[in-house]
């Protein structure tokens, strides 16, 4: 998760990515991926955000962990994703990743409604509360 820097009092934004489901629907999600061998969870988060959105981020702090299952090539796969509150420090919003169909900055208050998964909506609500406290 990345918040956009802006003028004092500006509405924070979250970089969301849109991916097509197997049924063709556009699904809005937070950037995420896998941890490479020898890579920390924080380093993986920064790398995946950069790869999927074009934005370079600095980790402000952990937001939470999401566990879920999916089916790949006929077998069930368990995935654990560590999410972090991040601040934009560089880069430019981009759809360079072939796995990403759309990428947008979305106001943090609107992001919770656009996200496709309840666990990610809860993370954005938590992030908004932390930002309101001055994270």
C-alpha cells in the first residue's frame, strides 16, 4: 500500500491495481506478490509495489497479514501476504507489469469501496485511521 505525498492536508491516496479474473471481470486489489529467496517481507513489498505500480515506496510500518487459498494448475495453494503502509518516494504510476490491467491512485476513503476483497478493504480502513493519526 502506498500513500501519495502532497500538500499539507491533502487527501491521501492508495495505488490500486486492476486484474482480470478468469471470468473477465476487473478485480481491484492491493499490490502484492511473493518473497524471493533471501528477501525480507519488507523488501518484497517494496519490490512488488514498484513492479506492479511503477511507484517506489518507503515502508512506514506494518498493516497486517492476510492468509488465503487459491487453485493453480489444479492444486490448492496457500498464500500469506504481509501488507505495509508505505509512503511514495519516487517513480511514476505505470502499467508496465503484464499481470496488471489497470493501475490508479484512489483516495483512501474511496479505495475501501473499490477493493474486491473484504480483508484488503479492512486494511485500507486501518491505514486511513493511521494516516488520520499522523502515521
